[in-house]
C-alpha cells in the first residue's frame, strides 16, 4: 500500500472516482479543499475523454501534497477506481465522494468530530438531493451511537459516509468490481457487519447528491435499475450479510430492509412499467428471494401491502392491481377544521385517483421529533368525504404532522393534508388543555396541517401585564401582575419564574414568582444587587413544551418611582420604567462610587 505519511498525519482520505465529469469537477474539488481537517484528496481518473484529465492536472499542480491524481483504464462502474483510491489512502478515515456531487463546507469537520468522540467505525452524514432522491429515514436526528438492529442506518447502503480505514483494512472491505450498479451495496453491507460503533450527523447537510443536467450519470440511466437485473444483483449482498450475521432478530431487521427496498419495491412502479413477460420474470425473481430468505421474523415485520404482494406472487394480474393502487395519486382536500370541546375536528375529501371507492380513511399524526410515535384516528366516511375527531390530549408534547391515509385491498396510501383546502379556511384558535397549550397550524413551506403541543415552533399567544409595582422593606421591587394565555387563565402550576435579562450582555437572573388565584402573580426582587445595566423583565411559563417567555407589559403610571441609596462608598440607583412604544417593564441599575461622583462634579 502506498501512503503519504503516518496514519496520524492525515485525518481523512477523500477518494473521488472521476469519469467524464468536467462540468462538475470544480465544485466537487473546491468543496473537498475547503474542509477544515487534515486531508488528502485522491482522484482516480477512469479514462476520461472530456477534458477532466487536464483540469485534474492543474489542481494537482496547484495543491501539491493535497491533491493526487491516479489514472486507470476505463472500466465498468466505480468499483475499481474506488478500490484503487483506497489502496493509496493514508488517512485515519476515508470518505468517498462522486465527482458530480459535493460536500458541505463543514461536513468532514463534523463527521470526524463525531467519530473521534465515539470511536466510531462508520459515521453517516445527512445527504440532500438536488434533482435526485436522497435517503432520509436515517437522518431524523443525530445519534452518537446508533444500534444496527434498532435504527434505520442500514437503509442507507450508498458509500457516501465516513469510514475508519483501519476497519476496512482489517477485514479487507472492498467494492465489487465489474458492476455498473450495486458495487457500493456490497461494500456498505460488509462494513456494517463489522462496525462496532455507528454514528449519525443529521443536523447539517454533509453531502449534496446532484443530478447531471444531461442525465448521463450511471444512476440516471434508464437501464441502471432494471428490475430483474437488480434482483439478481441484490442476492449477493444479502448472502454476504447472512455470512456475517447469524439467524435472529438482527438478521431479520437487516433482511427486512432488503425485502422492503430491494425486492418488493420492484413490484411497484417498475412492475407496472414492464411488459407481461418481464412481469412474470420479476415475480419469479422476488419469489426466489422469498423462498431463500423470508423468515417468520421478517414476515412479522412486513407491512400490510407487502404481505398482500407476498400472497399474490403467483398471480400477475393481482400484482398489477396492487401496484395500480399503490401508484395511485392520493387526492385530498381539507374542507373543515374546528374545535368540538377538547377534540379537534378535521373534515375533508380523500380519494385514490382512477381507482374508485376505498374501504377506510384514517388520520395519522406522527411526532416530528420521534417519528416512531404516532396516533391513528379512524375517520367516519360518507362517499369520498371524511370526518375525524382528534383527542389532542393523547398526543403528548411535541410537533405532530398530520397525514390522511386511505386503505384499499390491504394497500395503504397516504399524503399530507392541508395544502389544498377550502378558500378562507383558517386554523382554529389555540387551546389550553390541562395546562398544555395546543396550537394547530399550517406549515410555512407547504401549508400542511400540523399540531404543536407545547409551543415548540409556533409562538404562544399570551399577555402578562403589571397591575402594580412598589418598593418594600429591604429595597425590594414588588411586582404584581396578571396572566392570560390563549385568552384564558393558565393554572398556577404553569407559572415558572420571573427572568430579568440584561440588554447588552444577555446575562440573566431568575426570581421566584408566587402564583395567585385567578391568573395573578407577585414577585419580590432585590434589584440593588443586580449588576449595572438595563434589565428587561419576562415571565416564564411551563405550558407543556419548552418554557414560554412573555415580555411583561406596563405603563408609566404603574411603574414605581426610582430609588437611590448609599451603601458604604457606593451610591446605588434603580429606575424601573415602561419602554416607549409597546410599554414593557425594564429597569436601569447604576452604581456610583465616591470617586466617580467626584469626577462627574469636576468635569
């Protein structure tokens, strides 16, 4: 193996296979060069004839010691160029990047930090697509240590990840050569089987997956996902996984991914696009995989749709019917939205385009923070119209995205609801239920219906107003006030604390608050002990989510007069006041020593 130094000298070896991608190389290489890690960039030119070679030579000349170019004879697929690059790598970690894609500016810095913090063997960085579909299920949130058998990381079998090079060398993990597609699936499956720690960086766009404008990339070519060829190829990675993972729950979890995304997926749109003869070949290929790998544990994990497909593998007409239902557009329109007591009533129209009558309609509310949490609400249906009543008290704290689902012949189709709605339909007013604020709203980007329980993304309507301020014993400023949240009085248990925030430094001080019956409160604070500055007053409430802060309203007539007193050699002054405009409670605190007073007099 050729290296450029000790293993500790280079953090990341960035390996880029390149074949006739001149139009994209500048962006790709620039994105690699700006990474704030110790790096080497190994570009393997696979027989380019479009001027890529000349550009690569320029980069290598201007960035000596960082960019290296290796040339190989043109072959089939990216497997061999990546393997050649890996054989020349000397970094602690390896990252594979295609020449038509690019990295986010902080990608490797964040991925390496995650790997070093957790001693990770593989780190997945969030992938975003530009004209191409990007994997999403594994990027719901960042995870320091993701369990292979209890997460969605195995759903991503592309190679655009950070790998510990020692792991790859120890187990001789390499790409399968001679394949147009699927070479990275072999590589990723093998790496997952040996990785002890897997991490996920989901809060930053690490990798940008780009569609070529001319559609010339391998994965954009019409023949790249031929169903029969894909099903023949995927047997290899499944066999490889089974050689490393013994029978049991973990193997079943990994097999489920292959059945769902590789096998049964070919019975959807690809099945409809195929002719009668090829449909039989697809069904037979799927049946062969089922005969070898479908265990009782996998069957228990299958969706209702895939169970229907499994039962119909010998009936091509039935498979076509299921594919028709699955590919049908879900047409939905929100026609009504109102409160009925503590329940949110959602009304609308839902149909499957070109299919006809459906068997049932439900609303599914899924937690945005924890996608595995969801509430299913069956709807009453009358023709194509539905009415559902949501018990929002059953949702729990968080943001819940709402989907309408239609079930027909065991196939479930769904879509977000709200973007298409009756003219003039607005969101209902927020509610305070049992001390928890519930705020139905339409998302800003697409206008879909969601429910914010606790005030995570929607501002909570409320008002805190001073009724009286006065000075008490010990030079304490006494603040009496009243609270209203979404037009009603919150429970006393919701009142958390009074927060004073210094305007310039952002420093905060919290004071105890006594909640009174009927929405009142009182607080007593020794303002003379505060550091000099301008302090703005907020009341903080607990309403089922993150603490909700309300600026305290007042007017000049309600604010107590300033106070001054001498403490030793220091003259202290506290001046409460109502800000101009909206009238908010603030206080100016000053301290003057005898020397400062003398200097002012002498000016």
